[in-house]
């Protein structure tokens, strides 16, 4: 955990001083997902790997910015799955981005299978919202906690996070420009519910979900199945299971909420088959997630 916190502080420092140093543009390369890589993506990647290597406690890591599993220390005990810079399109504007991670433990009883872990087997998941100096950390079965960076660069004063029961502060968060590309059931659900809640969208999961966990409501990135250009459909969603969706799902569960995919499966139960697999995501206050799950399941049963 110390290595991840040090990496986050270092990334925060680079981000805050990036404009001066000219670090915030495009790097000119494209990552494993076919997305433009910003210089900050690469800087954050290198910083994180440096601290994970120095800790000696991590066997291997999976990062959004690396195609393959990254071997780190053979005698380490942990697996780390991370997105070094979440919300890259905010970088040129100096607006909030994230550093998100999940941690799982090596199997000490019996042979180590080196398997990719499902979210329910993460022992911790966290997200730093940079450069706001906030850190939200979920410890499995021990709650979700929010820390703030103080003037000595320490993350202090943990506060336990519980999603508010009262719907009056709840917010919905999704990319409204995509709504006509969603399934009919999701479009109908939005039509029936959107006027009940405020709507907020920053375009970085870590920052958007930071609001969801404080105010309640639901963040969603549904499957895209009705795009006018069928090549742009994303039936398995956009967000990455291991270092985006499962991270917010554990944070949410430990704060009293839940998270499901397009079929209504719990995100934390999904066993990854591939490090970079994507999933649709509905995450937030339980009543809303349960309600949209019913709509998704009903649509599925009618289709079958
Ligand atoms: P990343 O910058 O790590 O690739 O993540 C971007 C993700 C996520 O942060 C955000 O919620 C989503 O992409 C925004 O996508 P749209 O621009 O399609 O709304
Ligand atoms: Mn991301
Ligand atoms: Mn990223």
C-alpha cells in the first residue's frame, strides 16, 4: 500500500507541474486498446512500476498501459491491477483524473495458479482523484474510507464512506451523448428515471464515481449496441473489468452499494478470462442498481 500511495503522490506532483514542463500533450503512440496515449499516461505508468519494483512485495502487475502481465518480484506476495491515469481526456485541461488499483494476494495454501482474480478476491481497491488530493480505499470486509492529502503530503483523517439512503442527494452519471446507442430497456429506464435526479458527468470514472460514493445515485457505462456505425458497437462495454469496474465495485460494496454488468451479474463475481477484458457497468446505490437490474433481466428474458 505504501508503494501505491507514494506512486500517487508522485503522479500528483507531475500532474500539478505538468503544464510548465510541457508534459500534458499526446505522446504520439497508441495503447493496447487503440487509444491515444498522453505523455501523462506513460509518466504515471513508469512511476507506478518504479514503486512496485522498489517495494519487493508484488509478484506481477496488470496495467492498462501494458499489453502483457508485468513480472515484478518473484518472491512477492501480491498482484496489483491498475489504471495509472484514468480519464486521459481531462489531462490537457488540468481537470480531475484518477489512479485506480485493485490488490489480490498470492495463494499461500496449495499451488499458485497465477490466475487473474475476480473482484470478490481483491483484498483492497482504491482510487486517487488527482490533483484533488483525495484517496478512497476499500478494504475487503472492513469498509470504504476516504483520506485527504495534508500540507505535509500525508493522506490523513480517514472518514468512513456509506452511500446515503436518502434519494434527495442522488445523482445519475453516464455519457448522455451515447444514450441512443444503448439497449431499448436502458433507454426506457433513463427516460423513466432521469428527471428524478441531478445529472453529472466529468468523463473520468474515478472523478465521476467519487461523486457517486459521496452523494449516492448511479454511475453507468452501458453496452453500446445500437450505434449507427456497427463497428463502433461495444456489446461488452468500454470500461476495463480488472482495474476500473471491479475497483469501483468493491469500493461501492464496502460503502453499502452494488455493481452489475449488462446481464445483471455482480461485477465482483465475474472471473476475468483476459487481463484487459471490458464490461458494461452499473454501480451505485443498491435500490437503483437493483431497479435497473430488473429492467436488464426482463429485457433479456423477453429477447430469449
Ligand atoms: P482511460 O482514460 O483510463 O482510458 O479511461 C477513460 C474511461 C473512464 O475514465 C471514463 O469514465 C470513460 O472512459 C469516459 O468515456 P467516454 O468519453 O466514452 O464518456
Ligand atoms: Mn481508465
Ligand atoms: Mn488510463
